[in-house]
């Protein structure tokens, strides 16, 4: 389980740095009306976006390793802590100023993740019912079909809608990754066959680019908070509930309350730190701030 926790923390670091690079690239691109499927190609012209994607890929691989011994609610909550990494990096390297509430949020992140780590029971990811993989594929297709209606949303609701779409998309990817991880045997030939025949694989292939494009578009059409807050909720709460209800996730005996508190603290702190998904500092009141 220690290896799982270390990998989950590595995921947090990769996602934290990667999100800064991707947000910087998204802000430098010319906004397109709605959600342009060519946006990822446009963003790739800036070195920041490909490097950010590579870091996301490394973080995703580390999360797969973590899922071998940790429940989804722990891995996804630690991943949400990436915003704390982004906030600290912005304060230390970019000269961003932290509000008092954000300093508190950093401390709450540490406390929440500590409670989650202590409450997690060592467990093996058992292969779920194959029907779940089909449900995930159906959900990925449904999200794709819903996209035109969400894109037509106007004003602030567009950023919220696209951010939420990205969050749910990443949530589908997380649950599908857990399902795939549980079904692997360690044999290259058998695992390749398993991946090719599982509907969960195609759910990832559909949901991942959709989520990436939706979040990048949300960053262009609203504030980083409007884009990131629904993203955090969608990619953490939904997978956590799915893990507990469908995948046999559980806590150590007597630690259910601590796990719930830790989860709430981690997600709440991530929402308070949502503005640090951007690279450039936003104007802050002179009062109620502390120097990094």
C-alpha cells in the first residue's frame, strides 16, 4: 500500500505541474466559439501543452499503479490535491500571492490527504462485472452526444458546463481505468487481448480527448475557477461513489468517518484553490493576503 500512496502522490505532482502548463497554453490561444475539436491541435503548437500532456500521461500511469492497492476515492482525492501543488509552485516560482483562505486550504489539503491515507485499507482491485464496462462506454458516448447542447450555453454557464463535462469525462476515465486495472493478469499477451476486447478501453479513448478538449475550452470561455470547480467535483465525487457502490472499495474498520472527513477536506480545499489552474496572477485585494 505504501507504493500505492507514493504513486498517488506522484500523480498529484504530475497533474499539478501539467495543469499550469496546459492552462498557460489555453490562455495564449485565440478563443473559438463553443468547443472546437481542433483546439488540441492548436494548443499543441505551444511547447507547454505537449509537455503538460506528457506529465498527465505519467500521472495517469502512476494512478494505475496506485489503483492496484488503493480505492478510487483515495486516488482521485490525492489527484485533486494537484491544485495545492499548483498554488505552491505559483507562490514560490511565479510570485503569486496567496490569500489567507488559500493558506488555510493548503493546510486542509495536507490534513485531508493524511486522513485519507490513514483510512485506506489495503485491498486488491477485483475485476468488476463486465456490464459496468458497457455502462462506461455508454456514458462516454452519451457525453459526446450531449456536447453540442452544452456548447450552446451562453455566458458564465458555458464555462461551468464545459468544465463539468470535462470533470465527468475524467471521472469516466478514472472508473474505466480502475476496471481495466482489475482485469489485468500481468501477462503481456493476455492483457493486450483483455484491453482490446474490453468496452472500458474504448470508453477511455472516447472520454479522455473529450474531457481534455472540454476543459481547455472552459478555460477560454470563463474564469479558471468557473472551469476548474466543476471539473474537480466531476472527476472526484462521481468516481468515489462508483468505487464504493460498484467496485468494492472500503476503508479500514472504524475509519469510515475519518475517510469521509478527509475526502470532504481534500475536495473543499481543491475548490478554494481552483484559481491556481492559471499561470498569470489575477488581481487580489491588498488586504487579507500574505506573502509567499
